């Protein structure tokens, strides 16, 4: 028994994924395992057979999050990824459930903040962690300017960058000083601003709005934060795992 991170009640906890397990399907090799690269100088690569999880939520709260995950999957994996792969252009959906999809995206950031895994150590929501907990638990609708988000499906030349993950990195908006978290999960690049932001932070508006969901299309090599991370891991010699398999 322990305290559930979502309902704050003392209950038996489940093995809760930080990102849903289906986001890892493109990472697995023929042995259903993948290498987790760690960019910290004092950390080593790890081989995993499942996505990252911790004992975080009780069964009832796990079901709440699963409902958000299921809807996210129906949009991103059944619609967005196939559409962008076919058309090589951005995706727009004007008939989706704004609240459910936004809860899904916000749950990714919230779970990263509450977990103890070193790969998510830069996700520290502070006072917003409790605000997001109550939002997810009570399904509180958030206005479009609160936690606005940009989403891109990334590509490497003509191939979707599926299976690519990047650690969460915080940065400061030059317009209003708010923290903007960025991360890649299965080739999907997310920017999520914390709190209420000015329109200048996202001049083209949030990807997630009551009017429409918009997912952009961009080359992975255009993303400076990913390139910096790749170079750092390369200089640490952590890609040698592939040399061992040659």
C-alpha cells in the first residue's frame, strides 16, 4: 500500500507507464527489447524489454489515465501518423474531442514530473504539478491559452522518425518568461508551455484548440535540441552498442 499520485489515497499501486506502452512499439528489436541511451556523463545505457514505468497509480486512477491514452492512440496512431506518412503534409482534425486529447498530452508531462526515473529529471512542474493532478483527476477543462501545445510528426528524409525518443528539456519563452517543455516520444515532437502564456509564445496558436487539432510535419534534423543531444551522446561513446552488434 502507498499513496496514489493521482487521487492521493493510500491504495495498492500499479506499474504505471510514464509514456504509454504503445509508444514504444517501434523501438523493439526481434527480441522485444531496446536500448535506452542516457545523455548524463555518469549514467550508462540500459537495455529494456518494456517502456519505462513506476508504481505510481492505483487501479481506479490507472483506468482514468488509460481512457486518455486510448483516445490519444485513436488520434495519433490511427489517424495522424498514417495520414502524414501518406501525404507528407500536416494533419488537421476539426471533429475531435478537445478535452480528452488535451488531457492525454498533459498526462504525459504530469507523469514525467511525478516519476523518479533519471530520464525525466528535468521535468519539474513545481506548483503546476498539483494543478495538473486536479485537472486530470476531475477532468477540468483548460482554456486554450493554459498549457498550450505544439505537436509535430518528425521525419528523417522521407521516413517517419518512429521509435525516436528525446529526454524532456525545459526552456524559457523569450516573450513571457514561461517555461516550455519539449520532448520527442516515438517521433512525435511536443512543446508544452506551463501555465497561461501570451499569444506571442505560440504565434500560430496551440496545436490543441476547441476548433481543431493540428499536427505539423518537420525534419528531425531541423530540431536543434535533438541534434545537440545526439552529438553529446555520440561524444560519450554511447552508440558503441551498435558496434558490438556489427
